[in-house]
């Protein structure tokens, strides 16, 4: 690390000798770049969509939301999130626990597998399920003969969403759990607490911000996933259209009014993300402090 | 069949019919479904819900092959339904002989939509291959409408060059070099042209062009009718294996036959599809300009041949695309 700092900021050797501080110039330049970038590329388009949503007033916004097909899309999206998020929380907790607290064979394989959905294109994820459960697919004939519908129905959408949102909770929890270490849990166990008590009273409180942040990200993606869901949905209006698919359908609705409606809906899909954005400060600071704290300990040695 | 249907009724199950259709028919079938639902209730006392799914025709056919439970398919071209028959065996190969007019209850053609004033002076197919003219048409690999567009251009060039295949190919090649964006479906291409303002001319279904002019007001777009175009025949069929399993054969058949009735034909005409029924066609004659039209059978020997020569993997369209890069 020190080597990198020396070569990268040769001009500010003096400052770096004084300690780990960067020069104020570099600090403010970095902050300015990061802020400008997020303003232009992230905030501006979002604000624009929100402004567009209300171009024709609240009445249009409200009527586009209360259309039966839009209501059905909102309901389906909530159902999908309500199934996939809790499952991924359970899995994420179990996986993060196993990876952070234990050494075992195949641990690196598990870590890689958790990251797999990040590295596979959502379209491929959708096609994967079609190849598996589609009529021409591996289980297709059997499922068809037994009248079980997975693809082009709600189960397929849930499956695709679970796959896509698989890593979010685990990925947030692993670094937090690793940073907290096992000392407190060992202490609790030594003092006679049961496994469950330790989990509820020691482990969970210490990772709660990481967990909440993971759930928020997981939920946002579950409600916003387009690619994989589009492939397995079948696009049946009022039945298998989720909110993102509905936004696309409205955008293609050819009429001017429905374009505005699409903007309205786009805003709705974006809104939870904004609420989350406000919350992000909390967990980030917590985990950030903890991680930098543990690092400074290492540096001190 | 009636037994199965009423069984579903007794069990309190909602009676549904899924119509898997192509891109620009959303508005047509919204109206038609409402009319048929009423008709069916009067006729049988059953209250039904008709569900719609829309997308590029080729993509929609693929989903039915992969198990989307479509009671009826109303796609952009016969080949896509042929594919469902061939690849998945969900309906018999002779499906097209089951309903009148080769199972095509309405027709359309391919026209040009240009921006008001027509600053590039587009009058006919020849103007689309001029350098500097930006042409919007969807991807023929996924969109049925795009395949009609492509074949219309090809048919025009064949006639112009006295059936010289090489020169026709060069013509279509030059046309596709002028295409900056391939959308996957006809509706996506319309959105690109109308709402995003990209391109000088949109090659479009006539119904889609008429709809765009109506929706946006007459002062934004103009329709240019080429000297020669193709008779586009979008076919309909019930999917035997699905209707047999779900017990919806009668309803599905009645649904498609209702398209041929004066009421069905009126709804089609109101949504800018050319009706088959003479009385309705006369009533709406003012809406559809007279164009000399050729059919796919006359020029290409049918969809199977056209599909194989032009749109199969490694076919002429692929070769043109590769050469263009």
C-alpha cells in the first residue's frame, strides 16, 4: 500500500510523510469528480423522469396507476418480491454465517457460486429456465403432462427473480460478519447461551445494518428486474406482466398519453430506490467504520 | 368439449382464452375482445376473460413453442405459425386451410411514414437507397412486420430489374445500409421513429402508419404509398394441443370465426386493417389508398421458400448484414 501511495502522489511526498492524509487538493478533486459524476449520470435522469411524470398533472399520474392492468402488474411485482426476498434473506444469512465463521472444504466454491448471478447476463438466466422447464426443455414434457406451469407463469418469474437477486444479502453480510469476528459469539456460548440465543442476541444485532442494506438492495432488484423476467414472463397483459414489463409495454403504446403514463410508472419504479438512497448513509457508515477500524488496527501493528 | 367447458364453470374456474399476437395488434384486439366477450355471453351465457400477449411475431411464436399456453395465435405471418406446427407439433400442418382466406381475416400492406414536409423527397422504394436517407425498420429475424418490409423491397427491386436476383440483392443491401437501428418488433420501430424522432422514413405496416398519423395529429407525419407493395396477410389459428387440454376448442374457434363476421370486420377496419368482407371494404374504401400489390406466393413461392432463402441462419439477409459491416 505505501509503495502505491509513494509512486502515485510523488508531488505530495511531504504530506504523505506527515501521515496517511492525502493533500487537500487531491481530496477535494476526488470529491468533486465523484459528486459531479453521480449528479449528471444518476440524479439528473431520475429527477427528469419524476418531472415528466407530473407533466400532465396528478390526475394523469393517478389514473395511470389505477388502470386494472397496472394494478395487476403492481400486485404481481409485490408478490414476486414477497416470495423471493425472504428466501434470499434466509439463504444469505446461512451462507454468510458459514463463510465468515467456519473453515470448510469447498468454501471458495461457495463464494464463487454466490457471485455467479452477477456474472451471468439476465437474458441467459431467463433462457436457462426455458431450456430447463420450457415445453421443448428438459422437464418440459413431464411438466406439460402433469399440467404444471412454471415458465410463462408466476413460478417462472419468481424463480428467475430469486436467481438474479441471490447474491445481494450474502454479499452485504459476508464482509460485516468477517469484520466482527467470532469473539463475541464465543463469549456468549461460553457464558451458557444456546445457539439460537447467540444468533438472536449477538450475531444478528451486530450485522443488522448490513442485513437491512442487503434486503433493500435485494428488494429493489427483485421489483426492478427486467431482462430475465421478460424472457420467462410470456407478457400476458394483466397476468404475467411485472412493473418493469408494464413500463415497457406502456412506452410502446403508441399513444402520447400512455407515454406519459410510462413516465409515471417509471417514477414509481424509481421511488423505492430513492427512499433507499436516503437510508444508505446509515449502514454504509456503520460497516465502513467497522472495516476501517479493523484496518487501522492492522496498520498500528 | 362443452362438458369440459361447463365442468370448468361448475368448479368456479374463471373461463379464459389467451390470444398470443404480434406487436401492433394491441388496440385492435382490445376492442375485438370486448365485442367478442359480449357476443359469447349472449350466445352461451358464459362470462369469459380474454388475455392478450404482444411482441415481435417470431418471438411470440417461439414462446408458444416453448410452452406459452396460447389458445389462439394471431401472428404477423404464416411461417411463424408453421414453425409452431413443425417444431412443436402443437397444431396440424394443414392449419391454414381451416378458416376462409387462408386463415387471414384481414390484410394490410407496407407503406412509408415520413415527417411532415417530406424534406428528403421520398416517393418510392428508390428513394430509400439514396445515401443520407435514414430508414427505420425492425429486425427481420425477430419481427414479422420487418420480414414483410424486406420482401416488399425485394419484390419491388425484382420487378424493376426484370427479375435479376443479383441486382435485387444489391438494392436491398443498399437499403439496409441506411438502417441505423434494428428494433425487435414493429411497435418498437414505430416508437423509435415517432417518439424518439430518429430516421427520415419508417417502413411500416399500413395500419401502424395510419395509427401513428391519427395519434400524433395530421401535421406531424405523412404517409407515402409506394408504387408497388406486398399484400401482407397476417394469419390466425387455434392451437389444437392447448385447446384440447384446456377444453376451449369451441370458444377459440368461435373467437377466430367472429373475426370474419361484419362486426369483426368493422373492428378490424376501424383499426386500419384492410377488411376481407366486400360490404365493409366498400364502407372504408376512402381510408385505404389503392396500391398495386403482389402476394408472397406470386413472387417468392410462399412463406416456406421465402423464409428459407432469406431469413434462415446464413440466408441472404444474414449475408447482407455481414457484408454491411
